[in-house]
């Protein structure tokens, strides 16, 4: 059987730029959809030459705002993917959508094009918060979009951002209850982070708002974990919660350090090289700027800005950084197959034992995992493991 593969497709355009967002997303007056469609298909063909003979398990349209893609473009990408690779019968095809009425109007056509899972960026459920986050939709519009999404797609999820300025633990608890009333099988709940280069970064630096303190944010995280577990959608990753079996399979590919290719501006790929010697992964990154990417693809068939081989210690570090985000942790034998080294032996008893004793890590016969407390302070934990 051919090895499994995920396909990531990046659509870099949004109607407006949200002040917290540092994703590769841009506002443009007119997007030449036909030109973009042709370029995405061309780079997909290049990706199939990079990682041939695989079975595609997942396709993920991320952004930016892929719900602004013409459904015909989405359909063409799906069709070409199926023509280029063997594709699993149960292929998961996710598209990120903004919950405005215009975009909800595309849901039927997107479902027709083959999308079977939608992730909606709801972000907050009250008008002042939505305004603060610079969102173009109201809470009611988001709820209507969610209901429409349920009618058209078998699987749906939505995102919320918490630990916002002025938000108390009690206010978040109440919002979470409302969210659970609206939620289906999956929810992504992110703590607001202030990213360099965003408008929030400058606003925050000049004191325009303050974030909840560390203890309050930690209490919100813990409340989220407990409440979602009690509601049958425990965390399977730091910020992602699902009913058993309803995790996003595409994102699991990243966290389990399995293979994926990326097409579109700024997209990343990581995949075992067929015929490569020893244990290595090919890393690829496409040019970020939308226009530069488009021109490169039209000129040379792909927009690759950088490609390298990941080997040795770098493989170990990447696999740890990804796998410890998951509640299931790292499968020790899969880790050994990918990196060439068994994680417990590689990290060594001296490094692991104090972290296990402190309640941040767990090791059993098959897995190495971070506990909930470990996942809450994953960066600090990784520093201790990788140093
Ligand atoms: C690529 S964006 C979502 C796509 C879609 N354009 C949208 O905004 O609805 C992925 C998600 O990351 C989360 N996110 C982005 N920036 C964030 C930040 N600075 N802090 C917390 N969450 C963030 C948001 O919940 C967002 O929905
Ligand atoms: S959060 Fe979504 S809509 Fe807002 S700028 Fe980022 S990608 Fe675009």
C-alpha cells in the first residue's frame, strides 16, 4: 500500500485584515480567480512529482479565507488531486470559512465540489468582542452560518478566541456554555496571543489594552479542559477538542509528524523522500507574497522558496514539538520509524525522570506524552527536553 499523505492548499486573501492575525493573509481589490486556479493546479502537479505514489487521506483549504475561493476553483483542486494521486475513499476535505452570510451562500456549491468538513472562524459570541477583534460578522450571522454549515457538511467545527482583554473567568465560562450549545463534534479554542507585526502588537505595546494576567489565563485554560471533557469533547491537542474519532485528521498528520505537501503562497510541506537514503524528510516552503508566488508558478511551475532535508537531531526536535501537543502523545515506535531513534532512549532517563516526577510527562510501553499540565507549558517543557 502506498504511504498516506495530506495535501494543504493555501488561499492568501481576506476581505479585511484582523488586528490579531499574523497568518499569510492579504487584502486585495480584485483576485483573478482563473489565474489563481491555473497556478494552484500547476503547483499541485509539481507537488505530485515531489511526493509521488502516495494515498491522499486529507485535503485542507486554509488561509486567509478559502471560503472566498470560487467553488469551481475548490472543485478543480480536488479533482486534480484525485487525478494525481491515489485517494482514500473516505478522504477528509476541510475548508476554513468565515461566518458571513455571503460565504454561507457558497456552502451548497462547496459541498457539491467535494468539501465534507468546514471550520468556521466564529471567534467570539458577543458584539463588543467581535468589534474588538475586527470581525466582519455579527454573532447572529455566525450562528446562522453555523446552522447552514450543518445542513451542507457532514462534519463542522468552529473557532473561538478567549483570554481577551477584560474577559473574566466567569465571562468565559458563560461563553463556553453558549458555545457548547451550538457545537457539534469539534471545537478549536485558542488563547489570544499577541503576534509581532500585527496591529494588536503595537496597540498592546502602547498600552491600548491589557490582557488577563497569567493566573487568570491559566484558570481559563483549565476550565476549558475540564468543561469540554465533561461535555464529551476532550482536548486531543492543546487547543482542539473533539468527540472520540472526530479529530481533524489533517491536523493529526502534522502533529503525528506524518507526510504532507503544501501548495499556494507560504505553504509548507514535510514528506519522506522516496529513494532517499537513511531517515530523512524533505521540507519545502513556497514563496509567501501572493503576487511573487503567482509569477513564480507561471514562470517555472512552482513557487518553492526553500527546500532542504531534515535529518538527525532536527527530525527528533520537530517530531517532539509536534507530538507533545497531542493528548495521545508520541507513539514510540512511529517516532523511531521516522527519526531512526526511540524517543525515550534518545532523550535519556536523566532528562525524563524529573519531568515525569513533576507531573509534566508520562511514559508507558507505547507512548511518551505530555500531561495536561505539561501541554499548558509546552514551550518550557520542550526547552528542558531539547536543551
Ligand atoms: C487561518 S485562521 C482562520 C480562517 C478564517 N480566515 C477566519 O478568520 O475565520 C485560523 C484561526 O486561528 C485563530 N487565530 C488566529 N490568530 C490568532 C491569535 N493571534 N490568537 C489566537 N488565535 C488566533 C483564529 O481563531 C482563527 O480562526
Ligand atoms: S483571522 Fe482569518 S479573516 Fe482575519 S485576517 Fe486572519 S485569516 Fe483573514
